[in-house]
């Protein structure tokens, strides 16, 4: 081997390939790169590589195909697989194809470097051994050295299956001396359960391609044997190859059968790796519980047994109700600790034969076989609800969580694995929609509700592509001057069959599905473009107010996207006011403060929407670059001309005045509300008393002509709040 080992990195992803090459090259190796399997084989054909770091999933040739070609063409290179394939079959397959090791992406750099070093060192030792073999090739000493220094057990049997020779490796692996085995039958070494398989294999009579190769068996170890044992100390897993030995016939052909020559290789390390891979493929590594794959296997068996016995079984789908809050406030480490604590409590609720599995972030499933009645399943479910009500001590904090549990019963609610899981999931979401923290059995009518839910989500995606959304504008009026000072942009969905839908019909689902991000982006894009058109037409420079969802603010490039929209439409920052709720602020105050300050530095105003319904903390009002408070419509609605129900409004007005903030009241519908608000010092308002939300054409006319233009626009019933409200 050259003083500087040569390594070939094979990956079709340039970024991953280059980063891996840079890591290896920085530790004293000569590194070359191949962009795919065919490129790698071409480079290997030129020779000179000591190690190949091989990806499995490549478009032109898979890693498995590359390894097969390496073996077929006899390329002398050590292979380490570096792949994102997490399947059990993939990992075991490459080990059996002769790979030195298997490393999953994303890998720990130190682990990868250690593997590379070990592989290079092993190759160096192998080359040194080959050199030694050449030097001793013509001596009897070479043969004795090879046999006794081999890492494998090498043996010979006579025609009756008795040992005539066995090398010294048997003592370190099995704890048995060679001289004690000579003359004994091979079956004395084979595990009792494998003797039938070993028959005609261990004492093989065939030769050539028909001889036994890579047969897995277990050998018996002496209990006080030396060496480290990873499995049962009384047995050793081996991979055996054997062939018959024949004397020379006078005619030159094959003569009489003399015995068997065989090699047995210790594969306990490989078996241990396979066992670990198998465990990881079937268990959740955080909690140690079965995962979805293992749960499905057990559910399949339970269904078969229930079908034969005529019994029922229950599947429970459990989702933690407050887990995201713990993750957001205490961090993911605390969240992981909470999941482990929850898993421990859930296991205490199980009966013998029940299965508890973690199937998602904060989702668990329980399999309860042998359930006689619904009450049996309900008893376990309500027991779980009860034990989770006790606080969890996480990082010095008392954390409270609750659970929503859906229950499906076999065979009433489904006769297949997928139908039972699906129906338990539907029942769980049904209880979540009704307030969470409870137990719900599945009923057939829930399928219809789910179908409507899925249809609405699919419709929203099509609405984005098909231009079905519309922007409406509600004027904001200064009651002292009578001027329209701003408009709030509100989204509506022009559904092809249901007509014009208000936000309450689709925004909550958009939040849940993540579609609120592209929908919110579309709203801001469209509203800014239409406002720019009004200004170019010479209309008064009113302010545009746009609601933001929490998911929009959380986007990494949120600030840059807002600034770019203003620039693209030629609008100054002062033309835009972004409305956020108090809950958005409290989700991650440090990030929100930073992003709102960046927006404020560009002249963009920030308003707190629905003020008074959330935390209403003076501390965040002082910390944030807030310009406006919007008094929630619920407080305005409670104002009575002859009562003191406006005390909360009075307090909010005083707070805004003390902090130097602009104030606007929403949901103003009566003259008495207007007079009260004006009397306490709130001059800017919006609501049906002035105008319902207007389409772009009517909104343009109102902005151009003022309140007088509203006289020709018919007023309808109450409209829903805008996006994000």
C-alpha cells in the first residue's frame, strides 16, 4: 500500500460527495471522486485504489450493482457503504456482499473517519500477510503458519466424518484443544438444533461449484472457553464452506473419497450487527418501544388469532395534546425526556399481551387483544387519561399534558390492519376537534367528516393553482376627520360549487395543513400589487393592513420576502401594517422580536390584533417595536350605552395612550359603540357601521371618494374576520 492511501468517494449528490471528500482529504488521504456507479467502475479499472466510500441510491447503478461488478471483475478494493437507506435488508445485504462496514447518513464525522482508518489498517495488514505468503510460498512452514494463524477454523474429516485435523483457532473460538477433537465425529461440535442442516454439509462430498459454500450454523462452545462471546456463551455462529477430497485414480480421474476439507468463519460480529440493525428497524430508539412496523406485525398476528377464536381486539391511537408547547418552551431535549416519561407511564397501564408502540413524534398506539366488550377497551383508555393528568417533572418544571385517544374495535370497525389504524386515527382527531383530553370510539359517520376535511384541503390546493382566492378590503376610518386612513386585506375563497366562502370555513384547516404559508404569501402579494395600482392612479395614500399567521412568521426568510414584495411594487415601508396576534409573539419571543425589529427598521408598522384576548403583557409591549393596538371585536360588542361593560376598552385605551401607541377598534356596528369609543379617546375604527369588506373595485371607489361612496354599496350581514384572525 502506498504511504498515502488512495480513496474513491462515489455519490451522485455533488454537495454530499464534495463534503465527504473534503473531510477525508483533510486527514491525510488522497481522495478521488466519482459521480455515479459507472464512473466508479471506470476509475477502478485503472486500479490503485485502496478504499471506496460507496452510496447505495444512485440513478445509473445502485451500490449493490457496483459491488456485484467489483466482485465479478475482481477489483482489489475495500468497500465501505455510506448511505441514507435505513432499511434492514439494505444494511444486511451490503454486509453479505462483502462490504467492510455500513454507515448511515447523516453520519458522525468521527465515526466515519474511525471506520476509514480501521479499513485502511486492515487492508495494510492483509497486504502484509499476502507479502508474507509470497515469501513462504514454497515451504511447509508457510502451510502450517497459514493454517494455524488463520482467523477461521480449518478442519479435515475422514470418510466417516471424524476429525483428522483441526487448526489451533478452534481453541480460541470454542475453548477446545485440537488434540481433544481429533478422532471425534463432527456432530460433537454442531449445535443440536442445527445437526439436521449440517448433515451432508459439514462432511461435504461434492467438489467444485456443487460444494457447500457460506452455510450458516452454530457450533458448541466449552463453557469456560476463552475469548469474548457476544451471543450465548455456549454457542458460536459460523459461516462454513466445505468440499470433498478425493485420491488420484490410476486413469487420472477422480479416485476414492478420502474425506472433507472445510473452513468455518466466526460471524458473531456480523450477527451482532444484524441484531442491532433488526432492533433499530423495529423499535423507536428514544423510548425503546416497538415502532409502527413491529406494531403492524403484531396486529396482523392478533387479527389472525381473533379471527380463528371469534374474539375482538382494540386498537387505540393516542396523541399528546400539549407536547408542542413543551418543545417550544423548554426545548427538544426536555421534549424527549417527556416522551420517555410518558412511555414509562403508558407501559404501566398495559395488560400481559398488550403492545404499546410509538408511531410518530407525540403519537402512540396500543394493541389490546382479547377484548370482550367496549368497556374493556374504555377501561384501559380512561386509565391512561388518568395517569397522564399527574404532572411530569421535566428539567425542574412541573409539566402537564393530556391525551386524545381514538378507539377502533375488530371486527366491527375494520377487519384489516390499515382500516383499524385509520379508524382509530379518525376517532382520535374527532375528540381533538371537540376539545381534546378524552376518549372517542369510532363511528361510521366520522368517515364522512374526514372525507369533507380531505376534500376541503384538496380544494384549497386547487384554489391556489386555479386563482379562486379573492382579496376583500374593509375600510379603517378616522371618526374625527371622517377620512379613510387604511384598509384591512381579508381573504375569501370563490369556491366553484359553494360560492364565496369566508375565512372561518377554510383558514383553520389551512393552518393545520401548512397551506396557510402559500395562501398568506398570495394574499400579501395581491394586496400589495393592488395598493400600488391605487397609488399609481392618484388615489389617497391609505395604509394597507395584512394579518399574519404564526407559521408565516416562523419561516426562515420571512422578513426578506416582505421587503422584496414592497420593493417589487414600488411601495414604501410606511404603506404596510402587519397584524399579528399575541399568541404568535409568545411562541418564540426572541425570534419574533428580532424579525419585527428588522421590519420596523424598513418603516413597516406592526399591529397587535385581537388585543386583550391573549397574554396582554406590558413587558412584551415595551420590548417589541409595536405601533398599533387593535381592540378585539368581542370587547367592542360588549359595550352598552347604559352599562359599564366598556371598562376593559377604557383600560386598553389608557394603556395605548401611556405607551404612545396608535389605537383602532374593530367590529364597530352601532352608534352607541362609536360614541363610547370616541368619548374614551379611540378615533380610528372599522366595522359594519362604516362598511362591510369590499371587493377591489368597490374598495378602490371608497378610497378615491371617501365615505360618501359607501352609500351606493348594499350592506349585508356580519362578515368573518380576516386571515389569521
